[in-house]
C-alpha cells in the first residue's frame, strides 16, 4: 500500500463556543493529590501530594521515568481514577468522573472501529445533543484542521497509525473541551510521523488557545511542547521540578538558542528522578 | 500494485480454492458410486447415486397424480424447515443478545442466570422437546420454541463474553466525549461486541439447523426432517440420503451468507 500523503493542513479556527468560562483562574488545579492502590502488604503509593495549577491556555508537559505515575496523574484529571487523597478541580469544579469538558487522547488511538472517521469525530457532538447540521460543520472543520478531509468516510483500520492519532485528536477536540489530556499520544509512532504530529499539535494549540496536559517519557518532546515542564520522581511520584518555558512560543523551538540549556535542565532532573 | 507474478499467484490460489473442494466432492461421489455398484451391501443400506438423483426428480415434480413427497414438493419441504430455522434463530438471537448484554453488564444478573444458561446449553434438544410437546401440542409452537431454546445460549454466551471483554478505554473515551446512561451499552458496548456476537449467531444457526430434524420428528410434514423421518419408516433409504444432502448443502450456503454478513458488518475484525 502506498503511504498516504499527510499534507500540512490549513489553520484551525477556534471553537465558536468559549472552551472554558473565563472567570476561573485555573483550568486544572491539583490539590495535594495522592493515589495508592492495592491493600495492606501489596499497597502501592503511585502519587504522593502533587500540588499544581494549570492556567488556561498553558501547554503543560509531564515527564518522568517509566512507572512514575505520570499516566496515573492524567487519568485522575480525566476522571477515570479517583484520588485517595486531595482533590482534582477542573475549571473550579471538583472532578467526579469523565466528562466532555476534558478531551482525552490515548497512547493507542482507540478510535471506535465500527464508525467512520467522521463518525468518530461526531461522536461527542452526537452524545451531547448537537444538531446534525452543526455536527457536520464542526466535524468538517476539525478534519480539515488535522488534514483528514479526504479520509472522513474511511474506517479507522484503513488509516495509518499517524492518521489514526490525528483523528483521535480531532475527536477529542470536537466537544470543545476546557483542556486536552494527552497520554503519550505519539509514543507508538515512527520518528518522522512523531515529529510532524508534534509540530501539528503545537500549531493547533497556538491557533485554538486550548489548554493541554501532555504526558510523555521523551525529554525532547516535553521541552519542544511545554510552556511548563513538570518532572515527576520515581514511585511514589512526587513533583521534582515545575519549570516554565517560552520555547513553544519561539518560531522554531528546536533551533532556538535557549533550547540546549533548557533541555539539559530537564534531562538532569529526569536523571535525578530515575536515580 | 499487482505485477504479472502477483496476478498469476492470485489466479493459482483461486483455482486451488475452488478446484480442491470440487475434486473432493467428485472423489466422494465416485467412491459412493463404486460402493453402491459393487453391491457389497443391499440398496436399502447404500442406495446408488442414481437412485437418490431419481428421488430428487420425483420429489421435485408432480407425477402419476402425486405431488412431490407426501403432497409437498421438495422445495416446499425445505421452505417449511427453513422457515422454522429462521423464526427459531431470530427469536433465539434476539433473546440471546438481550440476555448476553444483561449477563455481561449486570453482575447480579450474571450470578443469577449464567448457571442456568450453561445448564440449558448442555441439555440435548430432544430431551426438552417432550416437555414442549406436552405444554404446546404438536403444531408449530413447540418446534419454534425448541429452536429458540437451542439457538439462544450460544448467542447469550458469546455476547456476554464480548461485553465483558470491551476495552476499558473505549468506555473511558466515550464518557470523556459526553456519552452517558443508555448511550454506553447501545453506542459502545453492543457495536464493539458485534464481531463476537456474529460468531455466536453463526453457531446458533448451526445448532438450529441440527435441531430442526429433531423438531420435525413429530408432525413434521411438510419439512425436510419430517420427510426423512417418514422415509425411514418405509426404508426409503434413497429419500433419507436426499434429505441429508438437502439439509447439508442448504446449511453450507446459509453459513457462507452469514460469513459474508460478518465481514460486511465487522470489517475491522482482527485489525484493531
């Protein structure tokens, strides 16, 4: 099969509805969040007292050694898990379960294989009762933004891994979430596709102004994308470093003069975390 | 793109796929003919292919003022049997999917009904057919009910297993997209279980097929099973063999149709 062309897609307009009420000063607030599981002898402390606030519009990357609980942290914000200590708040409201105010992109695309690509993107709009015409319009807009207009009527299994992950991003953005939660979304892709998708998610973030919480095990990815880079320690996961960065606003973060120093700071913290 | 070599390989594969089964059938026919012609056993044990062919013609036509077999043409017997299979399977599949969803989704229902489904599944259909006749008489109702009871458990078990096997992140993704309440079982659980449910349906139709002959042992004319049963009483072995062949061939065709439906309905099977 010839590899499908993945052209640079045109700009994405911001959703017409505001993604989050502007009155809140934090999109996500983590208040002394702890999580442990298992009982008695096998009890494991996955996260220990994580305290952080994510302002609207931030691109927060979370990096750390494997098993540090960074995916667990994302699943707590998503509402798939409930903290055993502390609380998670999204736009000022405590999280009690999953909801359309938080879009999730998994490591595996997890597209619904029985729906077309367009059906997947429209799923959240349908579930929340958006009328048909409006659904079509919004799905077309999002598919255009991720460069999948021509693949709209295909089934997910007919797409390459990179295209599937683009569709998953479009699907997560469709209901206009206050924050986009991404759990190592590019880890399963080849290097070239990964780099292209990193550029694309940065562009989508810049044009829509959406808030992103992005978990990765790659220091390069965390530095390239994050306006704030959080480094988690090995289990029990604690916040080792919370480093602000202007790099994602630079024209080309990878060749920016500030890049090497920042990369070294983060890499050193991750080495400490793994030690 | 396919090059010349690729085309040749495809043609060869296709030829092999059609030629081999045809060759197998021909060899079996030749064997059958040879054994019958050798007169090793009398025709009442091994009727000749010619005799069976003759019965096929006789039962499919009106001759000597007699219409087919027992007043019905062969295709009418087949249609009667297929109608019972269709109705029984349809009820069984509907009930099986509903029951399987409940068993898979509700732990209490699982604890209550799971042993019962397994119990019914292990019973030979003929065993409860007597009970159904006492309850419902000897017309269509006990036959359809028998096929329903036979077809339901495989679908229920397949559906329940598939429902429990739905990947948690499909449910997580759906909830994160705002789906709630009835939307989860209807829009996520059922479609993602579809490939396994279709396998259950194929098993169920197969079971209904094997059960229909049992159902037609009582007041089964018109019906292929009834025809076989009556022919056995009069030692019309050629007619018995004809009935077997008709059931077997039509079963193969229906299974092929179901496989096609499965590929159409769940083209992602094995690719996610």
